[in-house]
C-alpha cells in the first residue's frame, strides 16, 4: 500500500486489494447517519441532478415493468422509481442503509443482499436494472455483470452511472503522482465528501476503471451498449452508460 498526501488528506493506493464485501459494507454503514442528513436536507446537488436525469431522460414511461435498483443505499432513487413503476426492489450490502430506507420509504421493497445473493434468491426477472454511482465500489465488475445478466429479461434495460474516469479522478489525485494514467485501473481508499460538505467518518473503497474497461466487461457478459453519455446532466464528472441484455 502507498499513501499520498493531497488536500490535507491521504489517498491510499493498493497493489493487491483484499477488501471483503463485509469491509466495504461496514464503510457505508459507518457513513449512513451523515449521508442521511445530506440527502434529507437536499445538500448533495450532484445527486439530485442525477435523480432528475433518471426520471426525465433515462427511464421508460410504461409503468408495468419490474425494476431492480442495485446498491440502492438510502433508497432515494428506489423511491423515485416506485413513483413510476409498479414493482420495484432495492438491494444493498449495507444493513444500516437498508434499515434506513425501509423506515423512510414504504412503497419499494428493500433487501440486504449483494448482487450475487440476489441472483441466487430472487424469483422471476426484471425489465429494468439501475446501478447508480455504485460500480466504482465493486471489486469485480465482471462477476457483477454476469450476475445481473441472470436477473434481467432479454432486451432488459440496464442503466449505469459512475464518476467519469477521465474527469472525476483528475480532481481527486495528488499532483505528485506522476505515474498515474487515466487509462489505467487502480484500487484505493478515499474520503467521501460532497461539495461544500463535511468529510464522512469512514473512507470508502474505490476502484478506478477506465471507460473501456466498463464497456468491454459489459459486452463480454451479455450486454449491448446503446449509448454512452459523457457529462450526464451537464456534469462533466458523471458518465452514464445505457445498455440492454442480449
């Protein structure tokens, strides 16, 4: 592991990351209280813009569709989905996040499952899967996409948003890391902090991947890429990928 100093904080880079799913879920469990305050107070303006983009630009209009929200967190996107669609399920590895979402939003169904667990336990398939600002916290996107392909109907819509690999990381990296290349893939830990907000108690595990890594993994696991939106919702540091299950 290497530590680099940037903006009075450390970024931790790992050559051989061994983060278990429990370790990653614990990171988000630790941050739930502060994250809830931000979302309840409407303080995360980027997240609000992403939610509006889902509602107005990415989602189909037909209500009679089964929808899965992967990595649903505190359930704000899941709740928005339930306002349009008749059957919505949100899953997340963070038990504290699921408990919060279940206590606040009554309509969607929330379950404390990983994607792997969902692929083995959920009966029936979905027409739409959303994975909003989550893939960069997942160690194996190949396994993730493989599992999700079993949960989606043929031609099922798979909507992805991630921090843009070519822009978001540039603003977070220490200037002195000369060897870092945007085209390379790195795992590291970073403080979670919204613009003009407080730093969250726990660092989060973050897997930087270039855009082609996402695209290649999707196509290798049974998805056809329909659209890639740079600067989603006029935010240069957000990338959206729209796919369908073949």
